[in-house]
C-alpha cells in the first residue's frame, strides 16, 4: 500500500485514512518494508494552461510559415530543453520503445523553468508569447 505521511519532529505521522489504519492492523506485529521519499509538488493546472496559451500564440504566427501543429511544436520544444531529461518509454509488456522527454511529472519549479525556456526561444525568434495586456 502506498500512502502519504508527514515528517514532524523526527517522526512520521501517517494519514488518518481508515484504509491505512486497516492495512496496519492487518499486519500488526509484522516487519514492514518502508520506503520514504519526499513528495514533489507537481506542475499546476495554471502553469499548464499558461504553456499552452503561449503555444497557441506561437502557432498563430508560426504555423502558416512552418505547417506544424501544436503537438509537433511541443515535441520540438521538449527536445531542445535543457531542463528535461530523457526517460525510457516502455510498452505494456515491458519492452523498451526508446527515450522520450516528458513534462507530465515535472515539479513546479522545473515546469516553470521549461516555460521560461519556451518563452525565451520564441522571444529569440521575435515573438513575445506573453505580452503585457494593453490598458
């Protein structure tokens, strides 16, 4: 069973979820294997919306010139990224398909860095993806 806890004063406080308590009672007195890792705050919905709003603006200007769609643009931006790393992609049977770059599980800070990379790339091509609103 996987569940979250909180580090408090050198101890781990586990969730008060009754399923967690039931699991622990079922294994009362038994040794358990524990793996403790920090919970990384994943990218947020507003971060993701901002990225795709920028892509929409970029595509409006670039798709007529290049003929590429938003998914091709996203793949190209992931390949040129300095903050993304290759992760292996597998079939359901466990066969390696090959490396890919994904933003799906990025932490908030890393996703912000990726967003800035995208914005800087377009700025270098003469397009501000996020211009200041005119009043």
